[in-house]
């Protein structure tokens, strides 16, 4: 998903010039798809500090900071699937941290 998200960010930079002059609030389809696929991971680290170089972040249309949240989100999805497959609970002793 990390690679797919980065690819969608690159596609959105290609789609963005074609939507210039269409007014404010225009969101290209690649950005919409990226946000729908990655759920909360797309929005969690959008405003935090970015640990990637400025040139790469610029190439990703300044959305490179979102990649960390996307990776963490899908890590936890995979972890929960692995725990359920092994017969472990998903956090019945500590339901609030599990929900967060």
C-alpha cells in the first residue's frame, strides 16, 4: 500500500496541472482514491513534520508526510489480521488503546 499510495501521489501531480483554473477546492481523482483506500492513515500525519527530503516531498505534491501514517495504518491492519488468524484476542484486556 505504501508503493501504491506513493504512485497515486505521483499521478496526482500529473493530473493537477490539467485542473488549473477550475477554482478552489478541486481535488484530483488520484488524491480522492488515495484517501479512500487508506482511511484514517491518510489524515493522521498530514500536518506533522516530514522526515523525507524536500525535493521528494515536492515531487509527491507535498503529501509525503502522509506516507508514514499510511504505513502505520496498514501495519496495524495486518497485525490485527495475524492476531485473529493465530487465535489471539485483539485487546479484550485493554479495549481503549486497541480502539485508538
